[in-house]
């Protein structure tokens, strides 16, 4: 079964032009706001602990460094710049995630990531709306909490549903033995991506906010209506997840504890534990300024601009052709 | 037997599911940026032809099914089995039972080439080419010159298949028939 090699790009000339315009739009947007463009390594010594992110190991052997990882996001390096006093920064980065390939995924993709010193999640959401709606010429987003979205679309309350009832709900897609290792957040992810996500942002863009604390990742956590929720937001347009932002966690002890919890989850699910990025933790100990940050998938923004349902329409050479 | 993990899933893959050989029709990768990845898969059960929808967690795997499709020439039937021979020059023969031959039996013509799907080395299904050419062995008398007008009549072909044909068709003519719809396509010019 040898497929003939395809040398042609999968993206049209119009898509290539649209990509160039998007990059110009982004750079113009941040230049006006005096946000500094930076570049950080694509290849680093450390991977990430996040149990749902699989890095791609490298085989670098230079400068006394061996192994290493293609970065899943420029987050740690950019936060080190922030700790060093860079002020607000943005980056258009190539990032890598193993195992991710589909109509909305390519293992290598373009990520716009930026950090605003002194912003909280609310302020950053306004800036995200300006950037995205300026590019797509769409109406401004509405905001819905994670709980409201799950309640109104899936009919379950993610904050109060028992593990047993949640598993029972998920049995329409998975066998009981498959559910066993999934965990509460895995079940919620399933409901989110199978039931809720396709309905999000169909009329106008929608921000989802106040994620359960267990899905905080690197966002700070506070109490809302008696539940611990993360200062994390995502933007959805036409059922497509566009970005993920945080009012950033700056507490090094809490960060170390979350990394340890990640590695615990990794162990439990049979994945290798990841060494902690001590340079990043040292930067946090020195002091990350109060800031909010967000990562945005530029390929998906292009899909929306061009009305495409497949990421290969906007990437010149997706992995099979690369 | 080998197995395929979710990262290897793609349409066309032949896998075992609940003990039955299946072919993967569609594979959709679904993953929130910060969440659990799933593969939503559509498969056709090759035993029952039924389409199944299943969900897999990233990292799960399915056993590969020993299913191969081969071009084979139809030789003859002994009443219980239908005998086919590989066209690769090996002269290797396979006997397909009535279940494997299924509806294809009405399109089987000796020396024509069919796609035989083998499961664990035994014929599982026999698929006819999209078009076959068969002789009319019985039909009502033809109505000469009536080529423009509509209307049709049944005609029995050499394999026993009955298809609707235009009124002008006569016994002994060779017809091209679409096996997917069972419809008459045209007359084949006799040499």
C-alpha cells in the first residue's frame, strides 16, 4: 500500500495570501498597542507535564544538551521574558503536539501567544475580541460560563453532577471499561467536545469562562457562587475552539504543586513523567508580574475567514505532505 | 496479529471489533486544546454490512483484521461452493459459500474477474465489477423500430438475473448492466 507522493500544497494560493494578510494584521494590531514581538525557542530542553499534551521529542546533541523537546507552546519561555522585565509581549510561534491530526488538527501549527502585563482575564478578553472580530469582521462575542454552557446545551450541571451520573451520561459513547480510566475531567471533556462545542458560537462568537478549578491549567483560581473556578477563558466561533487564555498564576509554590499533580495523573494513566522545567519555576520565584495571557490558533482563524471545514485548506503542507 | 493505535486510524483500515472484521470508513479526531482526545470512528462490519459508530480514547487500539481483497476469476459452481482462481498467475483456487457470494450470484459469469475479500484466508464477500456484460436468454418478442419510445419489459440474463430492458431488446443480445443498481445500461455491439 504505497501511496504516490504528493508534492503539491493542499492550500490554495488564496489561502496563502490570506495567511500573509493575517500575519500582517496581527503585527499591525500589536505594533499599534506597543506590544513587543519576541521569538523564543521552538526546541527546548523540557517538555510539558500536562497529561493531555504529548510533546514530540527531539534528538538534539549540541552545547552539552541531549534530547530535548519541540515545544507544545512558547508559554514557559515567554513567562521567563516577562519575569526578566520584558513588559507586554507577543509571539507568532510554531508549536508541536504529537498524535494530533484531524480536520482541525495538525501536529505542527501556528500559535499566536501574547501576554499583557497588568491585565486581568476580563481586559484580555476585550483585546482578544478586538483582534479576532477586526480580522473576521464579525459581531462582538457574548460570554457564557462553562457551567451555563453545559447546563443549557448538555443539560448537566458540571459543578454538582455526581461522578456516577456523569459516567452514565457518557455511556452513550463509551463502554463502561473505557470510562474506567477516563476520570471526571475526561468525561466533562467528552461532553464538551461532543455535545456543547458544536453548538457554540454559531450565531455569534462566544467566550466560555469560569472553568472548573480542576481544569485551571496555569490560570489562577477564585470562588464564584460557592464553587472554585479558574480565571480561564476560551473563544468559540462556529463550533471551533479559537483560543485559550488565563489570568496567569504567579505563585511558584502553587505552580510546582500543579506540575506534581500533572505527573501524578501521568503515572496513573501510564504516561511517562516529565522533568520539571526548573528555569521556568526559578523565574516564577523571582517574580512573574501580574499579567494575563492567551494562546490562539491562527490556522483556525484562517479556516473561519475562508469558510473552510478542514485545516489542510489553510496549511500549505500538512504532516502527510510535509 | 498486529494492532492499530488511535494515531494510526484512517479510512480503509481493516480491524477486529467485537470479534467481527470491520473496515474503517471515517475517523474524526476530537480534542479540546487542554483536554482529553477522542477518535470518533465509523466502521462497516464486513460480516453484516452494518455501519457502526464507535468512540475511542486517544491511545486505545484495535486488533488488525486479516482481510485482503484480491482479483479472482470465477470458474464454476458445484452447487454448494463457487470456485474462484487468483489472477496473479498462481492458479490458487478459493471456494466461496452461498453467504460469501450473496447477491453477487446473479452476476457471476465464468471467466469474468471479481473482487474476493478474504478473511483469515477464506472468502468473506464477492464483489462484482460495477458493470457486467451478459446475454439475454429470455424476453418477450422485440418490437423493432420502437427505439424512441419509453416502456420496458423484463429480460432474463444468462446468469438468471432479471433486469428491465427497453422493448426493442431481443433474445441473444448482449447487454451492459450496472451491478450496483441492477439497471440496464446499453446494448453491446456484437462483433
